[in-house]
C-alpha cells in the first residue's frame, strides 16, 4: 500500500465535506439570529457571517479528517511506515 494512502484518502473526503459544508452553510441561520439579537447589523453582519461560515467549514473538515484517519487506523488501513 502506498505510504500516505490513509492521509490522502482522509484529506480527499475532508475536502469534499468542506465543499458540502460551505455550500449548505449550516450555521448561517443561527449566526444571523444571534448577531441581530446583539443589534449588530449592516456593515458588521457580512464579514462576521463570512468568518462564521469559514470557521464552520474548517471545523467540519478537521472533524472528518481526524475521524476518518482514526477509523482507517482501527480497521488496519495504515501506511507502511507503521
């Protein structure tokens, strides 16, 4: 098996999860409600929304990467390096 196969497989799936998360923007509604409740609208809302969506995407990618890497290691799909 190639040395870095589990890494590349996990990275590929994490990137796909990142695309899915970015497209669906799961935190947008909750974020908008929270920001509007704090009376922060207009010029502040757009950059904060972008930052919130970016953080949600990166967290989703990290969770998928680490979960898949750990899952592959538990079933024995590891690199040659050990």
